[in-house]
């Protein structure tokens, strides 16, 4: 499917977005310092059923501020997503958000419910919904403090290590059984496109550490506004028992919905794009019909 790239002017920034395919609009929102490029594999596998729209949240990569960088606000991010859906003439749209992008999706669904047909919130870091969020918050404050005292490199090494993530552009190395998995090939050299995406994402680390970590961590989804909405909370099969699993469970319990199992871990959409696409399609159909 041909990729078309565009920009949308919003108050204080310009949003970069990519469109593939045809059918009902599926807006996909990356997390943390990521951008639309991390979804290339997933979007390509959904473009036969959806008009897939992926974008760089403001401050990341190609979505630039009009002036100086600003502290992230989930309300501003939610408004940006709503404006993008409106500009596409696509509302209500299907929405998939992962990690911090799931938090944006939750804000969008709570504050702009008429723009969202169904939302899949994949591994949202909704630590403020935990019975006791103090430990999780202390970890994020420690990450932020490490950035301020030791710099970007030390903070990102801590983040990758504590969350079991790879620092390389292939987004993780294969385990001993991965080669036997249908859509998980053995380790390989990144394509030029993957290397370019990782370079862009790496350039976002400092903005995310300086202006995104704490706002995303302190955001409390509006559970009352979301009750009754078509929301699926997705958790990776390999994330069960990890802190992010507990955060997802806390959200699902508050909303009174079941969690859906997705392939892989926090980066499952990149590791297992075929199975992840099918799981996402089924989840959206289950709540958005």
C-alpha cells in the first residue's frame, strides 16, 4: 500500500502523520519518544482493512513546536488527536494507542467521545490507578533524576534495563524459541528505514525525559467518563507479572472490562506484526461493531 505523508497545523505545533490503505480510519498513537515509523510493519498488515493513520505526537520527530519545547499535557495530546480525526473527516475513528500513546487514547476517548468508535489501550502506564502507586512513581522520579544528574545516556540505559527493552534499532533480540514463531524471524540487520526510525526516536529521548516522563506518569485516566465506552485494555502475553501488567489490570478493573492478551511484550507490535495485527483487528471488531 502506498504511504502518504502530510502535516496538520494545530495550536502551537504542526503534526506529521502518515496514511496507508482504505476502509474505516484506524488512528494509531505511539508511546514515549516514539514516532509513526515504529508502526510501519503493523500498519502495512492492517492497510487492507483500514485507512491506517499513524502520527508523531507533538514534540517528537517531525511534529514540531512553533516556538520552544513545552511540558507535555495529556489534554493537549488528546486535543491534537481529536483535531487529526476531525481533519480527516473520519470520526468516529478506531483508535489504538500503546504505552504513553494509550494514555493519550484514554484522554481522547474521555474528552472527545464522539470521535472514538472503539479504543484499544495497549499496556497503558496508568500507575495512578494502582492501590498504591508510590513504588512505581518513585521509579519514574528516579529515572527523571538520573537524567538531570547524569544525562540522557545514563537515564536511557536505566530505562531500557529496568523494562527489559533493547537499545538497538531492531527493538530487541530474539530469544531461543523466537525463530520457531511464525512471524518472528531470527535477529537481522535493520533495514535503512528501521535504522532511520531509530535515529529519529533516539533524538527524542531528551525531550521525553525532560518534559514527558512525569506528566505521563502522573496522568490519571478519567474512569467515570470512560465507563461504558468501547475500550479494550491490551496486555502482552510476555508482560504478565510485570509492573505494566498490574497497571493495565488496575485500569481494566476500574472500567469493569476484561483484558485482552496481545502477542509479545511492550514492543509486541514490532516483534510480531502479523499476529499483533490480527489480534488488534479482532479486538476492535469485538467492541466497535
